């Protein structure tokens, strides 16, 4: 008969293999890109994978302090993702130089003859 310890050992080993594959794919996405939001999303995924690794190790070793570490990493990862998102949004708000016609005060008339 299969013991609960054997089930936990097989399940945790399987989970570690799956998390390892996910880690490799997420690192590839960070390196390959192609855009900055893709890389930020991959870094967030790496945080989630690290939390998964810590949780599996906590179950496997039966050391509950690892769960507290995983929770702390989740909070820090969330804050980092929010900071990266704000950075990406601030990059999009860079104002361009005004055009030459706007700088000279030239305004176009609408069809009704009213100025803008």
C-alpha cells in the first residue's frame, strides 16, 4: 500500500520538475522580450515560480517557516510589479515638442468659420 509520505514525495518531485520547466520558459521570455511589458510580465512570473518552489520545499521538508518567506516574497513581488507598471506608464507620457505652427500661434479655422 502507498503511504502518504510516498505520495508527498512523488507529488513534490513532479511539482519541482514542472516548476523547473516553467522557470526555464520564463527566463527565456525575460531574455528574448520582445517588448518591455513582456519582460515585466516574465519577471512577475518568475516571482510566482519562486513562490511555488518555496511552497513545494516547505511541504517536502515540513518546515513551516518557508511559508512565511513565500508570503513575504509575494508581497515584494507585487510591489515590484506595480513599480514596473508605473515606470512603463510614465514612459508613455513624455510630451513631444510642439509643432512649428502651434509655436507661431497659427490656428486653423473649422468649416463653420470658428477658430479653435
